[in-house]
C-alpha cells in the first residue's frame, strides 16, 4: 500500500518564516522544511494501480495557481486536547475551488468524495495529547496571533507519498504539475 496526499508547497521564504516561529511549546514535534505544505486532499493508503489512476486524474486538473497570504495561527483539538498547531492562509475561495477539483479528480480515479470540511492551513507542530502544555500553547497562539505575510503564489500541485515512522512522517513528492500562472505560461 502507498499512503498519499495532494498538497501545495509554499516558497522557500515563506517556509523559513514558518520555521522561525517553531519554538516555545515543550514536547511539540515541530515540522521540518520538507514537511511544510498545504494539504488539498488526504488520500491515505491505496494500492499501486489506484495510485497510478490518481496521478493520471490529477494530471488533468486545470486551475489557476492560488495566491495566498499567511494570516493566523490556530490549533486542532481532539477530546479537548490540542494535537496540532497550524498557520492559516487566505483567501479561501481559490483554495476551496482547487480542493474541489482535486477531490473530483480523486473521485474519477475511484476514491470516495472528501467528507470533511476544508480549512486551508499549514501544520507547523504536532503534540501528543498527553503533553500537558496548555499554558505554552496558549502563549504560542498569543505570541503569533498577528502573523501575516505578503501574498505569495502556490504554483505546483504535488502528489506526495507519506512514510510513517517512529519519529513521525516523512514526505516524498512523487508527481508534480504546474498550475496556470494566469500570465499565459
């Protein structure tokens, strides 16, 4: 089985600005540069023939390259405990439209449609629910509440393979497609 997801990769300067805020929460497993991405669709484990069908379907996605800005920080919780720290991006409209196109391509390849609400974000840290560092999380959120950036393009749709290990996941790009830049190229 191959574990896949579809994402957009921020440019190097934006990734560096994200790396610069990854501190101050004990027990956080901060993402490294190779892990920074904006997920459009988590696919999960599939057999190789299905993965190949997904790649073919994604190669046919035609969409403008979104231009977004970093705009906020937040957390995801499960059972009242923070397990993920993230940085949000706006505007959502172009990303939501691209998410729908990617989802439609995945459905054409035989997958079930995405059922979860789509919230565009870049995960910057993960925490074990037993970490017990709520005060540090609150402080991190307050410290970075005004995080923002100038608009930047996300010009490539990337199909990643995720490899799970004891120390977390590593991501390997397996296919990449250029989105329409809007300038005729």
